[in-house]
């Protein structure tokens, strides 16, 4: 197979390129040939499919070419889109009424952002358009996302967030040539207007580290966050100490749902349903006093068989019981990290075709695109935010200052 340099030399034979204008004109010709190749691949696929489906009495076939002028990165180009006898051909690479193709690379980036691997994209383009785009070229195109991702990861943030959630998905990533489970933590903030925002993505093979969490929290503080009212987090080693070190006035609510799952993880199957029912009076209690009394009753019943369950609840009680002081609306927001479950599902969806990520950059560029797609759906404020904000203004009177 000829190298890229040999291919370029062959293309340049007989061309006199003495200026950037000459180069632009030459690239326009190459781009035009590229589009025509895609057009021909598209109509061949369309005709083959339509004749298989037999939607018409007579076979469909080509019917010459039309004329179309479009604006491109290389100036105006005149294209010849193919036509078919039945008039059913609707090109996808450049649509019928599209007159601007300067964003062609965005098509590859869009497919990549939906979770298609570079080789999946290559196969898709080859099958539909008949063009053999190398995985390296696709990878080079998607690498352009990294600059935007890094800018996004370091962008300035608001001064105050009432609630910040921390939760993770687990992916496989090569670390020093070995595929390892790696946690990708998403930090989701709710701002003072009740809008959700992903504050950043943090990739680590070791989430059990106070040092890691200290770096993350100092990072968001340096980006402008001066105060956080409540952190809703999983029971991660070192997370509480790190939060108290960076945001000493923040309250910490550990996820009750994760605590329940951890409690039942090593319980015999025949006891699991009964224990789950006995845990409900603890986290559904009207106040902390009632919740603690329910925990004592639970311990009396189950400690002989499963002593570690109540011990875990007692040892984490200060941060499991934070939600009791608030009204129902705030409780629903903070006692579990579930409000970002849909966010995590969006990330997992694009990762399902990736067995192992080759590098941290490959993780970041894909998940950054996934975050963009997820956030497009966050068009409404948190339900009942006006009421929630009023309560927060009372609980945190000196720290919440904004006019809605």
C-alpha cells in the first residue's frame, strides 16, 4: 500500500502550486472528487435497497446528474448530484437543499460522539458511500475534540452551587499496557437558578484516595466555586476529609441508596427481602431521632447474624442522616445520587461499544461529546425549584444571595 506521502506526490504531479490560493484551489478539486465518490456510493446503495424492497412496479435506475453549488472551506464548488428515475434518491452526505459543507468533519465527530468506534465509522462510510476512510484519519479528525474538551474541563464556574453530586461509571482503560477498571467521575452541579450542569469529568484508576479528591476539589475551587451548600456523594474512602478540607462549611450527604445496596450485598438471598423491608423505617423516618430509633431496632434483630450491616450505618450516620433536617423537596434531591443516573446512562451508552480505551485522551474526547449530548436535554430547571430555593435561603441565609 502506498504511503500518504507517495499518494500526495502522485496527486501533485503536473500541478503548479506557488501560493496558498493555488493550494486552496487544488484542495477544492480533491474535496469535490471526494464528494462525488460519496454521492455515487450513496445512490448505488439506494438503488440496490429499493430494488430489493420492490416498492415500484419497475426497477429504479440512474437518471443522469443534476447541478448544485455549495460553499466549502475551499471556496464555492459546483457538484453534480446523481438522480434516479423514480426521484426517490435523497442524498445524506450533502442534503438536497444544503448549500454549505464547511462542517463535513462534524459528521465524523457526530458519529464518534454516538459511541461508534473509529473502525465502526470506517465500515459505515465504506458500506454506504464506497469511500475507504482510514481509522487513523478518523482518529485525527476526532482528536480535534480534545482541545475543546480541555477548554471545557478548565472553564470558569459559578461562585455558589447549592448542590453538587459525585458519581461514577467504570470503564476499561489501558494503563501501562494493561487493561484495568477505571472510574470516571462526573461532577454535576445545581446552580442557584435550579439548572443542572456537568462541572467536569475526572478519570482515575484509584478512587480510594484522599489525594485524588483533594486535587479534584481544589481544581473546581480554582475555577471559581467559592461555596457549596451540600455535597451528595457515594461512600468513598477519603471523600469526606477532602470536602471538609476544601469546603469546610459544606454539608455532606452520603447516598442512602448506595448504603442500602452495600448492606444487602453479602446477605443471604433468603434474608435479603426481609432485611430490605426492615431498612425502610430508617431512611423513611420523619426525623433523625426516629431514624436512629429504627436503626437500633434493626440492630437488635439482625446483629447476631449480620453485625457488619448496622455497624456500617452507625459509622456513617453523621453523613447518612444529613437529609432528615430538610423538607421533602430537598430530601428527594440529596439523599441519593439518583438525580444523575440519567447522566450516567448517557455516558454508559456511548461506552458500550468500547471494550478497552487505549488512553485517557480517548476516554475524555468520547465522554465530552456524550456530556454535550446529555446536556442538550437539560432544558428545564429542577422541579419545584422556587420552593426548594426558598427553603435553602432559610437554612443557608448568609450564603445564598441571588434574586430569582
